[in-house]
């Protein structure tokens, strides 16, 4: 059976795409708190045409603040202006300095570090968070590594088994001074978490962990109570 062809409407930005994407992501200019949860909105809309979706978006979308602010075309233009300012005033000067100082050895070292050293650091961090942290806090729970063959494996590191159900754990390594309060999961990750919950019954929890001296520390300690509540919910489900 032939695959159905889909028209693509998105504008191509060529070589500019990488810098636009990098800057937008770095400064969180297209996150749900700025442009609302677009994937949730478009699923609600179920548009048959681009224009239908555009009209629905500007009718329903709000900036996610305490006093909900309606999103308009001017709102998106203002975000575009902020993007341009970040690129011209911050990113270009920083990248120019980096390019001028970049060496062949930097590139060789980087590939080695990412492939070998950082992978090993991440592995030790994951093990420590589970074995020295959660497994001791919740001794009745069996924790196991996520099966790499599962669709959600890239987003969930460990499963915590509660009877025939399970909750998920994603471990994010951060530096000691990182402000993780503004962290928002991506739309894709949100879908992955939802699919996990539908399959295993439990929610997915994101744990921020860092190394302090020789210790691995869970930074968002309030997550422990949330996991405890979820375990009780699954036991009684």
C-alpha cells in the first residue's frame, strides 16, 4: 500500500535554521508559557486547513501567566524581536569568540568526552540516584532500568514497580547552581509521558541531580513526597 503524501507548509530558513533553533530553545521563546501548548491546541482543533488552525490558535491561545494574556500576532512578533536581539547581541558575539578560539584538538576532545567520559558520568549519576537514593527511601519498590526497545526509553530511565503497575523516573544531571525552576518538558516528551502512563498506570517524575563533593544529591527534594503519593495511589488503584 502506498504511503500517503503530506503537504509541508513550513517555511525553510536554510543555514539560518540552526542559529534560530538554538537561540529560540536556549532562551525558551517557543515554550508553552510563551506560546501556549500548541500540540494540545491543534489536537483540540483537528484542522483540515492551515488557515483554520491559525484562526483557532489566535482565538484560544494564552500566555501562561497568573493573569492569562491573550496571544495575538503582535505577541509572536514581539517574541521574534526578542529572538533577533538575543542572536545579534549575545549569540553572534559568543559564537564568534568561540570560533576564533576553536582548535582541532578541542573537537577531538569533545567527541571523546561526550562518547566516553560524560556517558560514564551520567551512568554513575543514574545508578547513585536510584541505588543510594530512591531504593533506600522506598525499599519496597523494585527499580529497574527502562527497556531500550520500548518507545519511551529515551525519556524514561527507570521504572518503579508497584504490583502490576509502574511509575517512571527520568534523571536529569545539572550543575550545582543550575536554576531548574523554569524547566518545562517538551511537547514531544509530554506525549511520551502520557503514553507511558496509559501503558503502565503511573506518572513519570523528573529528578534533577547533581554532584556535590563526592555525593550525588537530588535537588528537587519535593519530588520524593510526590513519588510517595503516587506509590500509594497505584497500590490502591
